[in-house]
């Protein structure tokens, strides 16, 4: 670690040295410096229709659908490991921005990586009963 005195009389150190001190003392976890990635699992279950970009009230309706889908995925995959999480991500499109559910994960966390790909490979085909209630389409 190298401290240098500035012209104003203050001391400074490099960002790397500051991060190392934070990690050593436990103020900063290494996960803050891990790279994250994600897998896309869609806006809704694969066998269900979803609101399309450009349709009336797309943003609000998409937010309701993606939130219901995340809630359903949390019911199906209740043991989300540290380093993984469900999220909504926006993507640009010729007709506007659209949203999909993703599983974000820390690349250096094997359990989180495995979880993300387990979800991607086992997504539900249809809404469950609780999601239908959330969406107001209960049968």
C-alpha cells in the first residue's frame, strides 16, 4: 500500500489498495468485484401469450406479466443461492424496448451459475394458479 500526500496536504491511495483494505477487513466482499452475467428465461412461460411491444399500455402490462412470472419462478425454484437472482431486463427492439425475465448470476460462483442454467432449462410452460390470480385470469 502506498500513501501519497497531495498538494492540498491530504493523503490518497490507489483504488486497488483501498479495495484490498476493504476486503481484508470484511468491509467489502469479493462478490462486489465479481463479474455478473445472465440467462434470459422469457417474458412469460413459453406456452403463454405475452403482451407485444407496441400494444396499448405495453410497459404497464409487461411489468405485471414479468413480475407474475418472477413470482412463479420463485415458487418453482425457492432455493435461490447467494450470487443469483431473478430480475427484469430491458432490451432494445426496432419497435421499442421490451422486457424479459432473466436470472442474473456471479460468474465465479459455481452454485449461482448452475442455478441460472437449471432455471433456463426447466422453465414452466404455463402459468400456475397463483400467477393466474395475480394476472386476473384465474379459471
